[in-house]
């Protein structure tokens, strides 16, 4: 008797779907926690969730809410494409050095 051949494409699609659902839940939780306000400038326009430690470089913190930051489109754009040091410093001022130390410890 032959065993059925596993459907690797179906498994990969299911795994990808679960990641997307987890990312969506992460985004909603971060925005809700901050009340829909940008943590840098306080704007409520175009608010989105950002990972302090990028999810592509630190899979352990991908869904950790401590790693989530609520940013407006302008601050998010500045963080990625203009002057990241200024935005990062404002985030650290707002969240505190203890938050950063705790997050660094989790990232290791």
C-alpha cells in the first residue's frame, strides 16, 4: 500500500497564511495599545505598527508587543528612508531606556 504524497505547496500556503494572520493581529494590538497615536509626533493620520527590531532580522520578536511601535506614515517613512537616528532617539525617549534594555535582552 502506497502512502499519499504530501502536498508541500498546500502546507507552505497554510504557513504563510498563519504568518499573515499573526502580523495582522500584531498590528491591530499595537495600534489599539497606543490609542491610534504616533509615538513620535502624536498624529492620528495613517497610523501603522512598526517593529523596533525588524521582523526580517529578528524572528523571535516578530510578534512580541514590546517590539511594536505605533507610527504615522510620515514618521515611518522618515525612519526607513530619511534620518532613522532622529526617529529612533525619539522612540527611546518616549519608551525609556529600561524598555530598550529589556528589548535588547529579549533579542539575544
